[in-house]
C-alpha cells in the first residue's frame, strides 16, 4: 500500500457551495495523497431520471441544471473548465432531443444520467481550486479505462480489465473522479445500480493500492439497526467485509452491496464518517472478517417473494437470473424441485419466465452474529455471518423492536 487515501463524497455532502469549504478542509487536514470520487449534486440524479422519461421538459431541465451548478460553483462556465461544462450541458440537450423524437436508446439515457456526475466533478474541481487546492482537476471514469461488467447496466466493476486499461497518469494532482459509471463490455457507457459511486470509490482504492477508503456520509456510520425502525442504536465500531455486505442487502443502505469486494484481497479498510460532524467519535471501520459469538446488528428488508416448483431450475434460467443482475437471498435446486427467495421488487423480472407457485411474506431479517436464543420464525439460511429468517406479520415495526431488545438485552446481561 502507499499513502493514497480515496475520499468519496455523495450527494448528501454536495448540497450547496459551502460544502466545498468543508471538503477542502477535510482534504487539507487528512494525511495522504487524496483521490476524490463524487456523486451528482444533491437531488440531481432524480431530476435527470425524470427528464429521461419525460423529455418534453428538456429545455427547462437544462436551464435548471445550468443555474444550479453555477450557483454551486460561480464562474464555472467561464473558468478553466468552462468549455467542458458547456459541452456536457449541450450533450444533455442533444440526448434529450433524441429521446423526445421517439428514438429510444439506453445509451442516450445513460449519457443523460451520467451527466450529473460529470457536472459535479467539474463544479467540485472548480471550487476546490478557488479554495487553494490547485491540483484539483475533473476526470471521467470511463475516459481513463474504468471497465464495468455488463452492457448498458452493470452490477459491478471489472477490476482485472480496469487494472490493465487504467490510465494512471490522469490521476496525478488531486483528481476529482466521476462515480457510478464506466465503460461497458460493448465500449459504450454503462451505469452501476443506484448508490454505485461507493463501489466506484472502492474500485479506485483497489486499483491505486490506497491505504484506505473514506466514505463521507450524513450518518455516523452503520448502526446496529436501521433508524427507520424507530430505535436510536449506536454505530458499530468495526464490521468485517462480509458482514457489511450482508447488512447492505438487508435494508441497511449505508453502502452499496458491491462496495467491499474490490478491497478484500488487499485488506484495504473502509472508514464511514459523518460529513456534518467530522469531530464525532462515532464511525464504522470495515475490514477483514473477524469471528464473533455475539450479535452485532440486525438488518431487515420488507417485501419478500418466494417461488417454488416441483421441477429443478434449468441452466438457462440460472443464466437469465445472472444476466438480470438479481441476487436472490436463497436459490436452491434439487431433482425434486427448486425454491427461490428474492426481494419482491425484483419479481417482475422473473414472474413471466420462471414457472412456479409465488408466495409473499412481510420481510426477511438478517441477524448478524450468533444469536443464543431460539428464533420463532421461518429459517431461511445460516452462514458465517449470521442467520436469515422470514417474518409474516402486520406489525413489522413492533416485531423488529421486540427482536432487537430481546437479542441485545440478553447479550448485555452476559
């Protein structure tokens, strides 16, 4: 490892121009050579998604985008990066015009959506230079050889291919890299799933053999239970890579599910810190997995679909599930039949191609660690990280709170 530190700033850290002063302070006060990965400015991706689906609002959107980014970074359009800024804005207009004329194109949609990160990188680089960080410069991830596994949309970054193709000379100074997208298998732009900028940052940390990755968020870290369930729980000081990935697919969306995978081989740690309370001692470090006999956290994802059939799952269907980028919680096939448990929101991809009986359940819960009490719910699976159960109830909040208090109060009494 070397002295490189990768910082990732999401939209929650890019709400207005004052946030750049904080980013500059962070960069100036953190040891190591910085590489910065950014998401789009706060709320921009949602607006671009709407525009790509309703291109008749194109002219108003382009005006609003121009205004918002110039308010965030005054002088951007006439400064050193002005030509690039105007080119991106013109590109959005061009692709929206194609869509409004009825020319449906995933490439056009992707170019529109990726413009949020491009504009953000330009704005952040411009403002950081004004704050005295002279080496700040914008870099498009796909322009320097970041490769994704997929065409149009992708689940993850191809680390091996990216390592061979990455133009590391472009990462001198203080690069401001675009997150979320890269070059797909067909040579065109491809997008990760929402929140994929975390994965982009992890990929760059791996490719540059960084000493660590810092994910700046608007929360203190990953908590024992998602605050949505009405309990204020402490941040978990340390999580293993596998434990963090397990929580991320069970209703704890602090990090993207694929974030940890590029970092495991080299053991590069992730620090999750609160952008708004940088002096807080509450944070989460993610690193190599450590065996534990205690309950660490509870994750819960509402909306479960169960598909069963008395015939085994064919290889063609397995390939299709992989192609669609669906990650079931359980996929079991024997000569006597198969059983698939997956998020309800993924069902529409499969219900017309996979025959079988479909049932719906309230939620799936993952208990991280080893619970020492009986679980009065349907067991899905156990692994080295913990236990997955399915609950069927019309009082989900109460069920989760009771489970949390039961597990952690019993543990505290040991």
